[in-house]
C-alpha cells in the first residue's frame, strides 16, 4: 500500500458519518476528491486489501431495547432451508450455522433485536413457523464493547 492508500484505510476502518455523502467528508479530510476516494476504495477491494465494507447498527441508539442470541437444534439436512427462512425476518440481524455445534446439537444461531421487551413471542413465532422446537434463548443483559478491529 502506498501512503495515500494507507491514510484512506485508516479512515474507513473507523466510524463513518451517517450523512448523504460520507465519502465527500473523507475526501475533504484527505484533501482529495470524492471520486478519487471512491475509486481508491474500489481498487483496495479489487486488490484484496479490503475484504468487507459495511455498516454496524448500534442497536440501543436505533431504539432496540432487547437483544438475544437464539441457538437452534436443526437437522443438518434442513439447516440451509431453515437458515434462509429465519434470515427473511426483519428482526433477525445475524443467522449462521455453527460446526461444531454448541452442546453437540445447537447448530443454527440467530441474533434477534426487538424494540419492546418481548423477545419470547418472536421466538415462539419462529419456532411455530419453522417447526423447530429445540432452542435456547440467550438474552443480552449488558453490552460491554462494540468495536471493529483496526489494522493500521
């Protein structure tokens, strides 16, 4: 990476302002054009120096009061179908299969967020509609840290 790419990488791995033109703000800090910044990000991605570029929702700031990790025991041959089904619900932010499974049976994990205190009814809805009845609800009590790794 050259110096310009390194400076850009340092900025984009931190929080980016939620504005209509976030790359314009970054460009101003770097004394570059917005188009140049966008092209540089694309190049870093194309070259494999950036693997992922995405937003992280700050649940509490967005009005979500309750969060829970639900671990499901899903027959292996149904995991992809059930995972795709669970992923279609707007209150699920993460859905992934774990191998090896937790406690040798809980292989599908979903992260649920609710603006009310009622996670249980959402889980009952998922269980009834998927016919998966073996699950554990692990409610978030307190969040201690939410940061992304920094590489430079």
